[in-house]
C-alpha cells in the first residue's frame, strides 16, 4: 500500500531527502528494536535536530504521523497502543526509496527493510484515532503530475460524507434545540452592543447598507469565541488538575454514541496515572453543555447558535481537515465566511493565503441545499483544480444536483426561485478575480503552537502584518491619539476614537516575528511571549499622523513586561526623527505613565519590544509582555500622543 506522506517526502531534492530519511529511519528503528523503552517513543518538537532536519523538509513530519505518532503540547509521541505494523510499513517505504536513490552511490549506507524476525511488538489492531491528515494540508500537497488516480473507495468516501453532512444539518432546525441554544446566548446584551456599533458606523458612513443584523453576527462571533466555547488541546486531569498527554483512544460508551461520539481520545496524566476520556461529540445539543472541543465542535455548535438567532447559516466542510460556518447577509445579499475558532468574518482567503492550505474540496450544507463553495476560498483556481482528483467533476455535480433536487422538492416555488437567484450571484463571485486583504494574511490563532506548526497553519505571511494606526478625523480634531491594550480581554481600546474596540492583539500589530499570546489556564494568567523554541522575537506597533497633516508634540507610554531567569526584554521607541531605548532599571515593571518630549515634530512613531534569553526548555516563557490575570480588567499597555497641525512652512524647512 502506498503512502501519500512518503510520496511527498520523495519530492524533496536528494540531499534533503537523504538527510531527513536517515533521521526518520533512526526514529522508527529505535522503537522497533526497543519496543519496551519509552525514551525512544517521544520526540521533542523544540529539539534542534528535529527543528533543523525535519521541520523544514516537505513531508517529513507527515511521515511521523502516518507511522502513528501523535501530538502533545511539546512532543510527538508514539502511543503504547499504536500499531507497530503501521510504523514498520511506513518505515520500509522510506527505506525502499532511500535504497533506490543510493544504489548508485555505495558510500551512502543502505537501510534494508526490517525482516519479520526483527524485534517488533506483536501485531495490534489499528486504533480508532485518526492521525492528522497533514499530507492534505499546506505546501505538502502532491503536484498534479504525481497524483495517483482516484480510487473507487476515495470517491465513495467523499460522496458518503456529503450525504452525511447534508442530513446532519437538519438537527439545527429543531425548534426545541434552538430554544436551548437561545437560553445560553445573552441576546439582549449582544443586540445592545451591535446597535451602538451600528450607530457609530452610520455616523462615519451615512450611505452604508450594512444593517443591525451584520453587527449582531459580529457580536455573536466575538461572544462565542471569548466567553462561551473553549479550545481543547490537552485535557486537564480530572483527579489532580495537571495537564495530560494524549495516549491513543478508548472505546465509546453507549452514552458517547448517543451524542455522536464514535471516537474517544484518551488523555493520560503522568503524575497520578489517571486516564481521562475526551469524547469527540458531534451533536450540537451536547456541545451546548460541554462547550469545548476543536474546530469540529466549534463550527457545529456555532452554526446552531446562528440558526437559533434567526440567521440563515450553513455548515462548511473542507477536506483539508477544517470546518466553519457561512451566514447569509440580507443587507449585502451574499454569504459571509464566519470562523468561530478564529473570531473572523468575511475573510475567505484566510486558509489558502494566511494558513497556507492547499485546498481542493469545500462544501456548504444548509437545510435547503448543498453547494460546492471551493472557489470562494481560493484565488488560485488553476492550482485548486489539479488537486480535485478524488472523483470526476461530472459525478460530483450529478450527486450534488440529485441531493438538492430531493431536498428542494418540498420547498415552495418562491423559495426555490430565491435560492436560484442567490446561487447565480454566488457563481459570479466564484469566477471573479480575488486578491487577499490584510486580514487574510495571518496564520492560525486557535490551538497550541505544536498544533499549528505541525499542520503548517502558522501562515506564510503571519510574521509581517504591516498594520498602522492612522489618525482619524476625530483624533485630528482633538489633536490626540490614545490607545490601550488588555491581554486578558485581548482587545485594544482606541479611547480617542469613541472607545473603538479592536478585537485580537494581532490586528493592531505593525510587525512581529515568533510571537504569540499565551493563556495559562491552570494559573489563570495571560501574556504575550515568544513562540515555543524561538531564541528571540520582536513585536511592534505603529502610529502614523504625517499622512493626515499632523505631527507629534509629546508621547506618553506605559508598557509593562516581566522577565524570569536570564530572560531579556528590550523596549524601543522609533520615529522618523529620533530613537529612544526604554529598557533598563525598573522601567519594564513600572505601572506609571512615562512622557517623552524629544519626539516633538515626528510624523510617525513605532513602539517595539525585543525578547531574548531565558533558560532551558521553557526559555520562551521567561520573557513576557503585559502579563496579567485573566480576571484583571486593567490595561498594561497604554499610549498617549498629543498632536499638532503641520504648518505649510514646516514642510519646506
């Protein structure tokens, strides 16, 4: 049986392939020859050998997952109940390709497949754990010329999934279930906030057609992400509260199956050895109670909440292992992409451009129809077509038409006509040229760093956002720019612009490299830090006033940070006229506002933090910006800039 991951690995230049394959064979052989020694079954992601020799090589990490390795917070682990036969099969495929390449070069040692007499554990049945399909993601997709012809099984699997999702979305139409969802949603509070933002937007743009429903959707997204649902990477131990490690799967109980959980993850506590069950529920009613999971649970429950609020909503399934929601905007007369995991709306190119996914099939399911919406989420249609090999396009269209015909047979003629008109608008959108917007350039937010890195969803553009705060008309009139940021709330308050709220710290960043927002659920603390394994990191914020005819008079700033062990944080203020080093002494710990008059006359300002140092495996945690309790309502970063007009004579001096 062939391996997609090994096929991708084989596409690398020979030098890269030989080096990576040597390390992969070593990992596999250590387990096969020492089946009872746990030290060979764990690979630290931050390890220099792993980071330098495997992580950059296309297909290498995917091979480990095909072998049976699973992700934990900082390691890849080969579970005790994983199939050794599966590991051996992938190992032998890699060895065979290596042998083929090295046959002409006798100086390179050849690695023959392990014989049946090698030290291997007895054959075990495959676990129900579904290894992450990394070879369907990002840049590791097979080019068109190397794709194997689609098998009947793969075609049947795709068609079966279409029918399953099309049936499952009918649960969102259960009025009893919608009422249960409404009981969880602070509807009146969300409407109040939405109405306030609508009034503000109307003042800025009186001719805007966006209505209260659009703003209400944004507030529902924010509430669901920040207040209601919880992302789960690793389950906390039910006995001692410690972080657990993924350890294969457990059989589902009848109660699990009642709520659609055919797969139950086993999370083992290394401290007290308690086995913690994490059923992957597929029924939205149960998710209203558990309020936790990964993208499947998030999209499932959020789509129900949208229907409960009266929105027309569709559940969207992508074959590259992600799901989200679409909501129809009556004011804009189009479907809006909504990802509750990321709290983003109307950023359809996020996955292809921001995360780097290699898309192929994306389908949207509602109570009325199923639609192939792949084209909305891609600006590289030619590339996308080369990856749609699971079944013929004709058979796919025929299947979708048949499903829709059966469902629409009972619809009133007026509704059929409305759906047809909407679909025509969609088709025009699908074929229209697309260019990514700034909000579609960033990598994934949800999930652990390991989850994002191994899935290749950190984003190719995530390191340089280029967002700049530009003085608004109100700030020009007041000659004042006042900004605050809370790590606990994860939002900016632009005080000088009617207390405008900007959700998500990344949306206000000028440039960043190897930086993340870390939430410590056990300690109930939050801060900005380096990504795991990064030796150094930078993050900066920019304010521009020269382009609107203003210049700076004075700068006042508070920007707290904390270091541990040998960690080091350097703060800097840059402008087009001068630079100031803010570090040293107790400044980084000071809660008071510091003023600087030496920026007088500058037309832009950049605040930058550089993090480095620290000790051991957790060095990245030894430099923390804006550390505060999750219950803290303070704003550890505050920037106040007084301004004045640029006089004509100033421009020529």
